[in-house]
């Protein structure tokens, strides 16, 4: 049975303190059209830059998951994304006026609460799951971490943690039905060992934490002087170690709350894959670094095996409109053959060409049966590829891209007036010595009309 994409019924905001920065931050969830996915927008920065929540943009996993695109950074966003995925919300813009999301109580509970309060809105477009055909695994032998996704018609996740300590040993958690996420997973708070907390405090790396937004496990003897120091730092009258080996009077919500929180983190980090996937996920000793590495492996697999057209909303505001494109490309009418760019990542681009009956080339090709020349389709694809390359440079206006070679060109179907071509290109190898090797497909109405491999050279030739 098909499922419809969703967004939220109306805007909703929440404020709090960033765990590591200590800054007050306001975060707003905004409804978005089908095909948007999850987009972060920094409203405190000039131009209000925004970018999609994709694993391509992860720059740090040391103290949470951090994304950055063209200088716009958002940190500790895994609990935000987990709430969206856990509630089956597909399309949302997340506005923030600081770089770090509020830690709140250290879980996804309050995010879930406000999202449930405004409710979901069902959209007309169907939700598209990636059809996983084989097992994908990731292993980190150093950390004894293993993560696997097995093809399945359902979405299930299980986690296992083992810290080999008296206060926190082996724990397991599972989520077999996402309708239970709000009650069984969302309230589970982040946790830390006392020796880790002491390091963070001593190095001024935790400015917005208190004993209400993290479970602190104590796996060593603690002096009265150290307890007094912690009480002062957290503005508490007293701090003590409880029988369960945790600080203060914080009560665990579940005996396996730590494992459940790790499951929450897995959900949030795997949202960065960029599309929902059905399957059974088994995560043994996961962490943000391994979650992100696993997400990258899944996203890479999807790029290699996803044979369908890009899932984009052609009516949505483009990432680059025609005026933005002119700032990057030297081409002009009648040889500027890309109208808008819908998406750019570190290794892919999606561009659009609306084929009008007034195109100059239709005057002679052919008056009685207008058909867009195949070589111009390839040229349009190359221009989209040029945007991919130039958008990664600090001074794109100082560079030009030159076509060197095209291989494996296939012209599958005619392109005629009224068609809208969607160009989907991906880097086939990293850019080296100014050489860019790309592969792409051109789609019209859900069918491939052209495909090719292109080689271009980037040259800095302007001051």
C-alpha cells in the first residue's frame, strides 16, 4: 500500500540552550512541499543560507553531529532529525538563529511534543522508499562497532551497547513500530560518564549542560570535594551518587535508557542518508562517527543503484535561479541551456531545462518536427556539471570550465517543445588536478532521454 509524503500543519518554535556553546537559540519548524526533505536555514547569517540535511555535509562527529555548507554550520542536530523521522515527517525547513540546536532535556521529547501539537499534513505526492536489494554493513574494528541493514518490508532498528563497567554494561533496545517512537524512544536522554564530563568541564567544552539534560554514570570513587565542585558548576545545592550509579536525583525513565538513546541517535544520524529506507537495522556499539560512516555507505549505495528520476518538486524555489546561474557560468542566450539548479551536494547536482517552442535551434531543427539536438542536451548537462564544480570553489568567478571529452553517450528518446528536462549528475571520481569526471542522466516525464559521461577541466584564468 502506498504512503503519502507529509509535512507539518503549521509553523512551530522552541527555544533553549546549546549544550556545548551555552548560547540561547530559537529553532523553528516550517512546513515544506513534497520533495524538500529536511533543510536547515541559518536566519542569523547574511542571506539566510540554507542546505539539505545530508551526510555529504558532515564535518564533525566528536560531540554530536555537525553539518556545514559554505560557512553555514549547524551542530548537535541529531535529536531534531530523530524527532522528524520518528514521527514520519518527510518535509520540513528547520530555522535556527544560532549554530547549535537546543539540548532541552537531552532527548527528542520536547521536539516531538511541539510537532505533535501542531500535527501533520498529508501531501499528494507518494513517499518514495529506496528499494534495498542486498545487505549493507559497516565495521569499525578499533571500536568493535558493527552496523548492518538487511532488506525488509518494514522499518526496524535494534541497538546493543557494552561499556564493560559495573554501572553500565551490556544493554539492548529495539524499535519495531515507529508509532511507538514518541513514547518508547523520544524521551530517552543522552548520557555521559563522570570522567568524560570532568574533561569537558575542565576544557570549557560544555557550557549549556546541567544535571537535568544528561544522565551521568559514575564508574569510579568520587570525593566530597569533587561533588561540591560539580554542585557549584551546575548551580545545585548538592550533588550525590545514587544507588544506580548516576549523579543527583535523576531517575532513569527506562532500565535500558542508555541503549534507547543510542537508538535515537542512530535514527537521527541515518536521516542524513537523504531518503527513507525500509529494512532491519542492527547497530552494535554505535556512535556518531560510526552512524555517519554507515550513512555515507548507504547513501553511496543508493547513488549507484537508484535507477529512478530525482525526487524533486519542480515548483519549489530553486537553489540557483537563472540570475544565480549567470553569476557562475559565462554562457548567455541562446547558449545558456540551464534554467535552474534544484540541488547541489559535494558530489552531485540536479539541474532543470524547460524546453520552449521559441528556442532558436528549433528554427532549423526541424521546422516541421521540432526536436532538441542531442549535442545540445549534452551541452546542457555539461553546464549543470559546471555549476557542480564551480559552486565548490571559493572564487568561482575566477574560473572557467572546459569540455574535454564525452563518453558512453546514449540518446534514448526525443526531446520536444514543452518538455522539462531534469539533469542528474554525479562525480565519478574526486576532482584531481583540475579534472572533473562526471556521469549523468537526463530525465523527461520519469524516463531517461539521454545519458553520458563527461570530462571537464577547471582553469583559473580570471583575476
